[in-house]
């Protein structure tokens, strides 16, 4: 064997063996927003494909779903002279409109801080990953405020112990998506970890779109704002006229 051949063999032997991979399934990969849409539940399930025997160290699974990233202006209100006014504001370059993280164990057990930094798994790390400039302490404070507010609105979710693993091979979880979803592609990611380190990942997408009348009105408001405004005005006039006629009829009766 030539010198180059030996070098290739040594290089291949030095590469890590990918012994475990994810085989993923979704209950749905498309969510349709209609007039009666009040949220959706996505079932994420899959299996771990192995080339070797199951290791003794337990395997953990993390599932994340992230909505479209958009810039957001955060304002702070203070009470001055008896009224609430905006006193400070900052712009966050990009924050996910929705972000859910489901884990098979408590957060500190499934991933280390260094691996969270490397893979941007937590919502704070996901926001930091989109920054193009250094954030000071003030911006970090505003970022934490956004996370707290959107967590209260159920737009940011940390679901510990919500991923079920059977025989260290099959896994499943369900994630509730609220009614006020933003239209777009939702990045779905599954991470396998052991001893807090990520050993395999898989990415896919869930498409969230308005359909029917909602889609028509949304497109009209963006593409033909004048017609949309006139149509809204006509509907308001008609509704007011109808309500007035109804009340007049009730009084006469």
C-alpha cells in the first residue's frame, strides 16, 4: 500500500463513528390557520437507529420547534407624574415568534451549558445566535423580559420530562401550538444526547399557513391596501346600519 493509502486509512480510523441516528415522524407537517383555528397539537415521534449495542449510559432526547425569527422593539414603561410612559427601548435583532423545547429529563441533565452554546438549544441561546453585534447588559435585560412575557403568553415553552423514551430506542412527545401563531416555516429539530453531549441531530420543518377567507384577507391587506381599507369601511358602515335598523325595529315592537 502506498504512503497516501496508509494516510487515508489512518484518517478514516480517526473519524468518530456515528453509531446512533434519528429516524423521525410527525403527526402533521402542515398547520392550516382558519377562522375557527384555536391552536394545534403536534405529535413528534421517532426511533434511534443503531449500528452497535445499546450503551449503558442513558440516552436523552430534546425536541425543539422554532417559529419564524423577526426583529422586535422592546420598550420599558415607568410611572412619571402619575402616568405610565415609555422611558427606555431597545431593538432585538431576531427573536422566534414561537419556541418550544421538550426534553426527556430535567434540563440540566440532558445538555451541558457548553453544548447549549454550541447548538443554540435554549431560547436565550437561539436569540443570541442571531445577533450580529455584541450585546451589553442592558440588552440582555430586555431579552430576558421578552422571554418572560412570551413564556406567560405560552409562546415560549420549556417542557421538561415531556419526551417519553421506550427501551432507549422509541421516543415521542406532543407540543401544543397556540392560536396566535405567526405564518411561516417552523424549524423542528431533534437532538440525541448522552452525558449532556449532543451525539446526533435531525432537522425538518412544519409549514404554518393561513387558508380560506383568512388567506384572502391577509393577501388583500398586503397587496391591495386601498381596496382592503375601502372594504373594511363598507363592512363597518353596513354593520352599523344593520344594528341601527335592528334596534329601531325592537323599539317599535
